[in-house]
C-alpha cells in the first residue's frame, strides 16, 4: 500500500454498533439518523502520520481497518471531530514466578524438616567422638521410637508405620555419625565447636521429630501421597553430609508405607 499523509473518509454512525450491509438499504435514511460520533469505526478516522505505517491491513466497509504503526511517539490519531487520541502507556508486565501447588509445598516442607534433623548429626558425632561414646545407643533409640509412635497416634497416623520410618531415619543418622568420625580419624577438628547435646541438640531433635509427624499427617489427610515420582525431590532436598543414596532410598520407601488411621 502506498504511503499517504492523510486518509479521510466519513460514515455516519447509527444506533447499531456495527451495521451489516444487508441492513442498510437506503444511505439517505442512515444519514437522517446521524448522531455524534462516540465509537469510532475504521472510516471515522483521519490518520495523520508523520512516519507512515509499514503495513496496512485491508478491510471492508464494515470491518475495522487494522493499521500497523511502527512510528515514533510523534504518531497520533485524530478522529473526525478533531479530538486527539493519544496512545496509552504499554501494559505493565508482572514477572512470572513459579509457584508450587499447595500439596507440593507441604511435601517439600516435610523433606526439609527431615534433612534439618539429620544435619544435627555432626554435633552428635563430635560430642560422641570427644567423649569416647559409642555411636549406637539402643536405649536412646527405644525412647525415640516410643515418642514417635505416640506422636503418630495423636496425629491420626498408624504408629507401626511411623515406627518403620523413624527406624530408617535413625539408621541414616548413625551412618552419618560414622561418616564424620571416619573423616576425623586422621585429623580430629580440635577447634571445632558443637552445640550442647543435652540442652540444645536433643530438645531440638525431639521438636523436629514431632513436627515431621504432624506435617506428614496433614499432608496425607489433605490427599497427598508419597509417589515414586517424588523421590527425585526427596533425594535433592534431603542432602545432609555423609548421607548415602541407599539410606535415602530406604527412608523414602518407609515414607510411602505411612498410613492414616
């Protein structure tokens, strides 16, 4: 289409928003009903373009003419009444962020609690190594299991299924402690400090254990499941030092066996 400086045609507005050709039999009758232009059709516009459009889509008498304008901000549209129509500001864009669904947020929260509990094993290992204590403490393990089963029952979970999970979690915790002690066998960290086992570490482990039970119960009661396709996230988020892939797999299998009562 050849560039033009002005294109001016006029069609009168009728009560019909977009009159169809079949409904207009007499042009004079339409002109008799002329009303002030409020809604502009393609032919109500005078286009004054200092920088002509690069593209102009062809349109019929009763369709909008689409004009692709790539001019600068000086380009303006003027309607037949002389009012200037300034183009509005570009729409604001909102950054797209990935938001996890509610159940996935619950799931990842459980995995992070499990990992947080296992990270305390460095403090436990350092205490036992300096105090020449054995890693395995069966009396303590029994107390932990009894507490976990009691918390599970109170949260509406099958205590026996929770026992299997906490046993797998404790086995992983012991393996982590052995890993640290082996690492320190050649060079014990003389200046490395650990949090106090009795006043800080164990109370925190008890609290984390309770929160794990509560969150698992809420997740399962909300219709959540520990499907196989979630294992990849478990492996990624439960990543405490010296935690083996085998222990991760066993813990996840025991998670899948937990049941609501």
